[in-house]
């Protein structure tokens, strides 16, 4: 159901889903392909992903994520080749799901499938207006405490949608401006991690946004990645406690994360990088961010 303004859709009076373990949603790459070009990574990759290799890579990520979290599944649908990047279809916190209004018609078909799944699973739905595009965890990420939402605009998500997000959770939202089309989503250049750390690529932001980031994260908490690393999708990580899952990286990033107490698992995700995404984009967080990122053991290993 689309509305002209934000609206809450309650699924009767069922109790909201409650999670005792970090929980994510994934969608298998049954119909995954690069069928169109809506980001710079897709150019030159039309119909190039191998579905067999994509399935192998996806299953490996699924298995690795199951080691550290519960993983639910959403059925893929024909005609929605990017649906595997399920993290962009919503943001979930405290049992409330803000459902995306994708900027491109090619991805709008995904909205209804995820909305139905979330509703059947008992989540409260927060509809976002079509006029102000918003792309879920692609552009909106809660910090480790769960009390602060970082939201990006400039490419896919419209700045005006940030107000609707603040209203959804009555939470503080900090807007960040993305300035490099290669990093068209926040989850490609910014990742709040356990222990209050931040993994980020400064070159993706304008100066005012960098000031906001630096005011919130002290120098000792910032893990800066290089342009080369950012183009290898290293910010697109899944972090659960001290575990960090990410695509293969050619630099010493794993070492820099391990020095701060993280356990790092790298895996090939190249077929998805042809479509412009990596590990993080393939899993939507369903449990609260604090359950996944609030691991005190990271602090104590410093
Ligand atoms: N083809 C998808 C899109 O352009 C890829 C999404 C992956 N994005 C990301 N932020 N990791 O929407």
C-alpha cells in the first residue's frame, strides 16, 4: 500500500517480533542478473554474472552468516533481478520496518514482496512516500547503540525522506551528503561497527558531512579505508559482535580490523560486485542494531 505521506500499518495486535539472537533476512540469487544499468558498477557487466557462481558465493555467505546469526529467507521473484540485495528494501529497528521507495522503477517491484514478508512476520510497517525516494539500509544505518540513525542523500535517497525516518523511531537522524557516484549508497562507504568503531571512506562525502562524522567518532574509533579499498567494497560488511564478513580484499584491511579485536572472514563475492553490491547488501538486519553491534568484548580487547 502506498500513501502520500508516512503511515504506520499495524498487523492487527500481534506482539512485535522479538529476537534474542542477531537475525538477518537473505534472498537467494535465483533470478539475479545485471539486466540494466542503474549504478556505475553495472556498466560493462550486462548479463555477465554467472548464476552458478553467484549461487555458490551467496550460499557461502549464507553459511558464514549462519555461524554467527539466525538467517531467515525471502523467496526470489522473477522480474526483480536485484532482489538479492535485500538490505535496500527496508530498515528495521525495534520491530518497526521502514519500507523503501526505490528511486528507480527497476527496483520498485521488490517493495511489495518484502512488505508482504515483513507483514506476515509481524513487523509494524512504516510506509515512506514515493515522492521522497528512500533505499533502506543502503542509505540509512543505525549506530552500535541503536540511538542514532545516519542517513545519506545525494544519489538514490532524497534528503526529505530523512524526516520521515526520524518520525518512525523518534530518533536523531544525521544527514550525510554523498558526492561520488561510485559510492551511490551509504553502505558502500560507511559502516558503524561494534565497539563504537566506524569503517568509512572519507572521499565519498562532502566536507560538512565529514565534520559531522568526525564529531561523532573520535580519531581512535575511525578506521579509514583507501580509495582502492573502497572500490573493492570493503565498507559493505556484515558485522555481528566481533565477526566481520566481507568480500575478498587485496590490502591489509583484515589486519587493521584484527588489531582492533575483530575476527575477519573474507569470501569471494565478485558476481554481486558486478551488480554494485557486496556482503552487507545481501542481508537485511531484522533484530535491533544493538544486538548485532553492541558486543562489549571488542572494547575490552583494546
Ligand atoms: N544493482 C543494485 C542497485 O544498483 C545493487 C545494490 C548494491 N548496493 C549496495 N549499496 N551495496 O541498486
